[in-house]
């Protein structure tokens, strides 16, 4: 494997031998292991069905059928549903239809109360994602793209130590996609981002490392000069 391009590496999250299934005997992740450093951007790529969303759902505490040998958060054993871990991470799902009778402003206030912190830079993020006209509209009435923006704005304003993004580009217009790339790149000063995407541009423009997920495990890793779309595309074609 190609090592990370970070010299001073402080491990934030360590997972060893994670197996996740929806149907017993048919694991989606099988012996999966991964390490994330503090303040890095990590892209996760793989073919449909490789387990990208399953991993993010598991880290979000939404998958009950799993086994794991080692799970460390900031060098301490933890469980995915531990309250302390939940307050350190936030997930933007590929599709999310919860809190549909909240407006964005109401949802953002709810998240701030739940995490026990204040959201910062909300107005700037609203302008950057061109979301000004939608802040007081019920989430259930928003288009797919604007609903994604509502959750992304909340995520970047919350600034958790671990930000999980599942296909964050899906549904966004060109200008919002460019702004998203900026926000991901700037996030190193706040924490770590793990995001899945099937768009190589988003991976290569933002990531310190790219992990290739195949058959339930990380099989390849790209970093530094090797982190190019052509190299990753060749792996996916094999």
C-alpha cells in the first residue's frame, strides 16, 4: 500500500476486522480495516455495492448487525452508538428524509442544541451554497439539491472532529459543487472528512488519501503523486 503523505500523523479513528451484514452469511464488509488521521481528507471509492454507504451507516450507528475486533476513537475503545462519539461526528447521507417538518433554520437550531454547541458561519455558508431563498421552507418541500445543501451547511457550520459525507456532490449544481470542494479542502483546520463518491474529480481535487473498497475490504490506497484520476480509474477497471 502507498503510505499517507502526512508526516506528523495522529490517529483519530482505528477500525480492525469489521464485518457488517444485512443477511447472516452474506457480509457487505468482511474483515474491513481502516485508519483515519486527525485533520485529513480521505476519499472512499468503489463500485456500486462495494459497501461505501454501509460503512458510513455503521459509523453513524445505524447498523446493528456487525462484529469488530478493534474500534479506537482518539486512542480509546469506543462503540459506534456511544454518546461521546456521536457528539464528535456528523453525517450527511446520500438521501435523508428525516426532520421533514422542520425548516432549515429550525433544523440547524435543533442540531446545535443536540450537540451542545453553537453553529458558526451559517450565513456565509448559506450564501456560498446559494441557499438564501430556502432557509425558512420546510425540508420536505425542498428539491433534492436544496435538501442536500441544508444538511451540508449544517455539517460545515457544526465542525465536528469527524465529518462523514456519502455522495455529497449528488444533486448539486455546478457553483455549489465548486463551493463544496472549497469547504472540504478547508476542513483540515477543524477535523477529518471521510467521504464517498463515484465522481473522480471530487476525490482527486480534495483528498489527501483515496481508499479503494472492493469485496468488503480496502484493497488499494493512493496518496501524494499517485493520487490521480487515471491511476484510480485503472484500478476500478481491473
